[in-house]
C-alpha cells in the first residue's frame, strides 16, 4: 500500500489557479481562433498546466508560454 504522503507531494491546483490558467487558455484560443475541442487546444492546456507546475504563476508568464507554441 502506498503512503498517502507520497501521493500528495505535488502542489495542487486550486480554483484561483485554475482561473488564472483558464484565462491564459481562453485568451490564446481566441487569438488563434481555435476550438476548445481541437488537438491544438488540448496541447495548449497541457502546456499551460506544465508551465504553472514548473513555477510560472502569473498571467503575463502564462500568456507568454501560451503564445510560444
């Protein structure tokens, strides 16, 4: 059986963080005229979540990351 301390060793993304990531995601979808259900949108969402988990925690930084793909 796994120790629960190991499974919870990541920094969870809460509602405020999801809102920040979501805004960068929506802004970039509009800029590129992409559908939320496209493969590009899925890749963008994953990229933004990874960037957030890597320490990019502000709207400008996330917007820059979103625009780099």
